[in-house]
């Protein structure tokens, strides 16, 4: 019975991979160290897969699999629309970072990354730091996001936040006729690294910043640094704001939350914000909410580590390329309007076309 159950689950996972066009799903475990990790490679047409490693205390292994599949697929389109010659991949480590994370665990995970021979490059994501990348680097060269003192590009979060900020201004230009955010009420949900750096940029812009997070210590830390308004977790979606910036985990935009929303723009750093890409993008469109496609506007971080991976890291060039997110967001908004499609679909079309064009160039002719 147990063997049949495992076989059924495996078949379901393979079906899911097939439906989402994934290439590989690698399971990693070390019973002694308590390591349970999954590496997902979605597409390598543009180059080796690249995407960060996330550590999260998932409710189940199935939830972790679903997350890593969605995340790696998103990386394919993020890397493509950013004009980077890398494919999409992602990794998750299952567990509470405060309890299990350490040098031995990270180095063991690095051994698994190394075993893929460069098919997958990792970097930081949720609950990971440059120090963790240093540990992984002890076991494999296929890692970016190293500390600046080690010759790396450092924490990519500030660049991710800057890209979101640029896209937010492009969205504001469309909705309000000006990209100046002074006085705009902007709710940042999720006060991790990206959310915190975004708040700093918004405060400098003299926006009215509202914040929310599940963890009180993060709220306290931000409130001590900046003048912000705290919004209770259960009041986030109904808050009357100009811009909602989801910067925590994905799927916060769904059939339950959209009807409650009182914003004109959604532009945040979280991945996979739409629980259902087609349905919820349309619901936002129908409600008159302009959506900044997540895989486009949060691509600053991968741009940062890509330059490091290529061995030609230059901060000025990274920021210059990240600023292109403003123009690309504007182009996506205009394309969506002309073709009467959602902004998500417009961005997806651009990303897919680049992959398809590249694939044709690589295909042999007989």
C-alpha cells in the first residue's frame, strides 16, 4: 500500500512537471543533518538554470514541491524578460531557518548543487544570506550572491527593491499621470530584506508608507527606523491605499482577497503573487487595478547576481540595467492596452517569444 501511494504521488508530480514544462526535479536529503531540499530546473534554453534557494517551514512536502515548481517556472520568464542568457531554476530547503540552518547543512546542500554540474546556479532567496552562500561556495562554484569582501555582488535585495520602485513609478505614471510618489499611500506587505529596502526608497520619495507583517519583531524594527503606519494582518486587503506592494510569499492575490482590495496599483517584490495567473489577472483588470507583473518588476535581484555569475560585475551597469524595468513596465502596460489583454499576459508573451526565438536559433537544421 505504501509503495502504491508513493507511485501515485510520483505520477501526479510528473504530470504536474509535464503540464508546466519542467525539465528536472531533484530531491535531496541527509538524515543525519536533517536536510530536506528540492531543486527544480524549469527551462535551460537560454542557458543554465539560475534562481535562489528559499528556506521555509512548509506545511507539507507537497506544498514545497508545488512552490518550487511555480518559483522555477517564474524564474524562466523573469530571466527571459530581463534579457539574461540564463534559464529558470529554484531550490527550497524545508524547515525552520531559526532551528536548522547552519554551516554543515548549507555545505551539504552545496554538494547537491555541485552534483548537477552547472545545470543549476543558486543564490539568496527567503531566509538566506550572503553567509549561507559562502558556505555553499565551499562545496561548489555554482553559486552567486557572495559577499562583497569575497569578490561577490553582495545581498541582491537592495537591487530587487530598486527594480520594484522603478516599476511602481512607471505604473503610477500610467494611473496618475505622474511617476512622482510624494504623498501616495503605499502598503508594503512583508518586511523582509526586499520590503525593508523598498520602504527606505519610498520614505525618501516622501510617500505615505503603511506596513504589515506576520512577525512583530520585524514591524518593531521598521517602526524604529521610519515613520510608518502599521496595518493589522487581517486588514491588509481592505486597506484604502493607492498602491499595494506584496513583498512576502506568493498567492496573496486570489479570489478571496481581490474583492476586498481598495487600491489602484499592485506592484511588489513577491514571486507568484497571482494564485491563478489567468483568472486573477483578469479579475484585477476587470476591477480597474493595474498589476505590475511580478516576474518583470522584481527582476533586479537576478540581474545583480547574473552580472556576478558572468564574472564582469559592475554596480553602475547593474543599476542601469535595473532601471530598464521602468521602460519595460511601460511597454508591457501599453502592449496590454493595445491588444486588450492583461499586463501579466503581455509580459508573459514577451518572455516566451524570446525563449522561442532563441530555441529556433539553437535547433539544428537538416
